């Protein structure tokens, strides 16, 4: 199963990390162990954030991804299940079936809230 792993590094921990001359090598080692499909570095909410796209076949594999991020980077780690287009294409029939079974309506029959217009 594909996950977007979001690792947010608190500001103080991040400041300590970037001051460490071994930071680049440490990050490289972590990413080499995790072997993500893709890695993106960003700032979110004023904190250094790393997004990794990775496949996890079994739940027991998640600590191998999270532990290095927790221990080496002091990061808050989230696992967000994601789909690519091929996965979404395969999911559409189940989505349609769930919508029929649980009462979702087609967009043409969805009620829209009326917003009063002031004059």
C-alpha cells in the first residue's frame, strides 16, 4: 500500500540538526534505508517538513520508516494512505457501490444551501 509519510521537524530540533555538520549524511542514510519513491522538502506551519512517498506491504514495516525519523530528526510522523491514478481507477466501482448503498446522491440532485442576498 502506498503512503505519503509526513515528517514534521519541530523548529528547535531542526535548528539543532542543521547546525550539525553530519546532518546531510544522516539524512542521506535515513533516506537510503527507507528507499522512498519520491521525497519532497517543504515548510509547513513554519516547520521543516519532509514528505516521502513509499510503499508499505505489511503494517509491521512502518516502524522501520518512522523510527529513524523520530530518533534522528525528532520528527512528528504521520502515515497517510494515498492512491495513484491506477489505484483510483480500480477504486471507482467500489466508490460508486458505496455511494449507492449509503445514500450519496449524484451532484445533479444534491441540495444546495440558499444564501440570503442582502440588498
